[in-house]
């Protein structure tokens, strides 16, 4: 029997792109199977992640968001993703709130990673929020995207300790290391077809 066609991932990023690189590396190394990255899109022209994507030979597109109405920008992004026939949309440091129109164009097919143990500390500077709150543990969350910011069914989380000597940079680095394994693992969970959402819970169905 022939192998099923790999699922097509479209990555959206605005910055450094280390999560994109981790996913691309996991696919290249064969630790994440059954999928391929078919396009990398950015709203920021000089995002370092888009330069890396170009250097690695991925199809890239830039749709500058500055000064463009949200709905219009999102419609351009959605059209690109549709043109690349993506199965899953992977937000990897994409620093934009998505419009309902975009979210509805890819129902249950948009994933995001956030550097906190949601529902704690949504929004910007999640790691600093954890430090300032004084939590003893922090971490990252990969979740499906719904219309609320940093909300939606949680696929998986990774936990790290918060150490007494931590500043924002040290804690962020410890979390980021976990992000880089969490995202490929979460994509594998979704692609496996072995998990289902029951309300807010994402459960293994065997
Ligand atoms: C990560 O911390 C991610 O959790 C958050 O934005 C950051 C993106 O980092 N959503 P990178 O661009 O993937 O290196």
C-alpha cells in the first residue's frame, strides 16, 4: 500500500522563527513524520525567520500588515494558505490577533504556541508575568486557536521550574527549549488522528 500523502503545514511567523526551525528540523530528522512545510508566511518583511526559511529553500511570502486593515490583511494570508492547500496552520511567533474570518477559514486547523501554562498569563511577556506573579513553575502550551487570545483547546503543555536567580531572559530560554520539543510533538498528536476534543479537553482515543 502506498504511503498517505504528507499533510501540508503552512507556518506564520513575525520574528526569530526558532519554533519554525525546530519543526523543520524535526521533519528533516524524521522525528516528525507524515507532514511537510509547504509555505512560510510573515507579516514582517525583515523577520529573521523568513530569511532562514528562504535560505533553507522553503516557499515564502511576505504580506506586510502595517497600515492594512486587519480583515484585509488576514484575507491575503488566508488566500495564500489556501493557494498552498495547507492542512494545518502553524502560528510560530506570529504576533497578530487573528480576525474571525481567518479563524473560520481553517476550523480546528490553526495551532499556536504560547510561553506560559495557559490559562495563566495570556498576552505579551508571559514569562515576565510568571516571574512577577512569583509562580514556582512555568512552561509552554500548544493549543488550537479560537476567537479569544491565547485560548482554545490545549493539545499539550511542558513545565519548567522557575529558579530563584531567574530573570526574564533566563526563564524564557528555559521555556523556549521546551517549546522546541512541544510543538513537533503537538503536531504529531494532531496528525495522528488519535486525539479528540471533548469540550476543552484533548483526549487520547487510542
Ligand atoms: C515563542 O516564545 C512563542 O511561544 C511565542 O513567541 C515566541 C516565538 O519565538 N508565541 P520564535 O520566533 O519561534 O523563536
